[in-house]
């Protein structure tokens, strides 16, 4: 027993496991326990209310998820094939732009869609196209179609990243052998390339599906005005009106839906014998000559990237200074940014930078982003060390599974779990609902998988001999962590902190359930403005979020550059 207690890394691993139990396991266990003896299961599953509470939202959710997953694989796979395996011009700019849509919050793309296509069916202001005299049909302005398009435009970057990485490993000798046999380009694509990247296609589809079914912003902004409900919006509605147990049941259903789809993907992969594309033999990339199709395909790729990255930002910028979206390029004013409150303009609303709530939300959001980025990456390093360096049976595997569990959980369901556990007092500890601490804990847990992945990649590059040498000289764990691990892992930590910060300041699904007027955040403020019909203010706040993301990215690159120069 004493030998086990003296095992290197045991105490830090136990600390790590305790943190993961508190952040991940305990909230999820609570929503299950709270519903076991509740009539909410019967009310949601088989009562007269079930059709509107569960089955219709579930059907809409599944339709959105499957359609978005298909669209993301098609668009992301198409762009990945072009930039990885063909001689298309502007490969590098296309590759960069294809990764950007995921950095733009989905509610920003939804707001941009409304600026362009919104009609006056719901009593609000018309969009640009209707202002130009065009009759925008309801199905294009609201509901299922725009929600699917917006979510596909947001999540195809995930599929592109995964599929392009897989395509880059395809051995050019396979393509050469097919060419020598006279195979057509279509035969090469469907007979060789697609089969060997099947895992990437399934991974891209799974990630896109999980993101789409758990997304709250797009269906809320584009669907709720016409009473289109998904599981995420219905869950939000249940908790907002105080029917928390029904909301917890819907959260469990949402978790199960995501887990089942991801499990099916893994089962399909297990059914195949081999997807190996990297062998011990040397390989070289081979780019397919597109011939006459080279420039038309390049134009199509650039159009997709521009429409999903540059156009939404331009529309939001114009709509934030235009009094009416129907006249987007006339009568511009900075009132929505810096104007004083006036009963003759914008229903008495002051510009966002004259609104005390905006300034408070800005402080809270920046504080949350920085705090969560620091804490989650510190926890990520601990998890990475326990799973890659110390490897203690049972404990290490449990820590690894818990650290990646949030990746499978819809954000709004995660927020519900935190309300269930920490929304009420626990023994001598007060309720955390309405405090920045609860927001920080939930966001830390939700972004943990990204920090762990970054930490693993970084720790793997640091030789364990360095840490062993310091330990033999008597240096304690914290001393070794601060003097050796963190300085050597600084580049990876900066990248992980950037990803966490950008995710936190743009997140809506988790914080929409946890925020209160005393803890406003920018993303919820933008959503509230849009829900109340103040689209110009919503656009302006969204542009502030985008500006913060860009500034954080630039600063992170500068810090990494200086660190690299010193080394």
C-alpha cells in the first residue's frame, strides 16, 4: 500500500480525478438522479403533451442534424479534395478561409441571414431583399431551411479540417497505379480516395451532427419566431418557465441522441477491416490535373468561402449602422454604437457603448474568457500528464474518459446539468446560480476536451527524462510543473488558451441558461437584442465579439512569434 502511495504522479492524478468528478461527472449524475422519481418522464414520453414536448422537436432535431451532417461532409469534403489532391489555384487562401466559419459564432451567421432574407411575417422589420421589392417566401426567411443552411455554413469547417488531414495521407502511388490502368478521375475519386478516407468522413459527419442537434442560437433566432422547436429550444423554454424536471428529461434525451449517432459511427468503423493509408514505405502526394475544370472549380470554392466568411461580416457591419435592414446602404448612423438614449430613435435605446449593461457584459465576458482559458489549460496539462506520463491503471483511464465526455454533450444540456447540481445549496456551500463562478465552472468543463488535446500534443514533445532528472534532485511536482513543463509547453499552451478564449466569448448554448442580469455576457446580450427586435444592436454586439476574437488571435500569434524568436 505504501509503495502505491509513493508512486510518481499518484497525488496529482488523484487531484485531477477529483476536479473532473466535480466538473463533469457530478452534474450529469445529478440530472439523472433528479428525474428518477419524477413524473416528468411520463409527461415527456407518453402523455398528451408528449407530441409537442418531445416528439415533434425530436423529429425536427434529427432532420436538422442529418441534413447538416450530409451538407457539411459534401461541402467540407469537396473543398478538402480540391486543396489537398488537385492542382487548383489559390489552394492556401482557400484552405485558410475554409477553416474560418467555425470561428464565427453561429448566431452571427443567423443574424446575417435575417438581415438579407427576413420578411415581415413575424411583425418585425423586413430584410434587404424584401426592401428591394422582392417577395421572400416564408420557408426561406424562417424555419427549417434557413436553420439548416446557417448551421451547414457554420459547421462544414469541422468536416473540412478532418477530411483534409486524412486526404493528405493518401499515397500518391495508389493514384498512379489507377492512372496506369486507365481509370477515369471519377473512378479514382469514388474507387480509391473515398474508401480510404471513410473514417474522416464519418468523423466529420459525427462532429457536424453533434454540433447541429445541440445548437441553440440558429433555431432560436430563425425558428422560434414561427414556432419551430428543436430539443435545445424546447429544453431552454422548459427551464426558463420553471419546469426544470421536464427540461432535465429533454437534456437526457438530447445527450442520448448525440451518443447514439456517435456510437453508430464507431460501429461502422469497427466493421471495416482496415483504413490504413500510411505504411512503412515511402509515399508522395499526387495532385490530380483538373484541366478545363480548374478555374470553374476554383471559382466555386472561393464563392463558398467568401459567402460563409466575408459576406456575413459585411452584412452585420452594414446592418449595425442602417436604421432599417430593408435600406441597408442608406441613412447610416452611429447611433446604435455610440448614440444617447432618445425616445424618438430606436424606442429609446442608447447605443451599445452608452449602455451600462454592455460595458458590464464586456467586463464579465473578458474576465470569464481569461479566467477559463487559464484554468482549463492548467487542468488540461494535469490530465495530459496523468494520461501520457504517469499511466496509473484505472485512475488514468477514468480521467481520460471523463476529460473527453463533454465533447459528446450538447452545450445546453450541460448548462441544465449545472443548474441541477449547483443551482441549489449543497451542505454549507451556497447556491452558485447567478454567480460568475458557475458560468466559469460550466465553461471550463465544456472546453476541457480541447485543452486536454492541446496538452497531450505538447507534453508528448517533452522528454520524460527531463522531469525524472528534476525529481531525482528533490524538486516537487509544483516546482517541476512551473520551472520545466509550463515553460517548455508555452507555445502549445498559448494555442490552447486562444481556442478556449474564443470559444468562451462566443458561446451561447451553455451561458443562455446560466446567465442572470447580474452576470450578463456579450453572446446572451446579442441574443436578447435580436429576440426583442433590436437587430442593429444585436449586430453591433456580435461585431464586438468578432473583434475580440480577432484581437486575441493576433496577440496569440505575436506571443508565439516572440517566444519562438527567443528560443
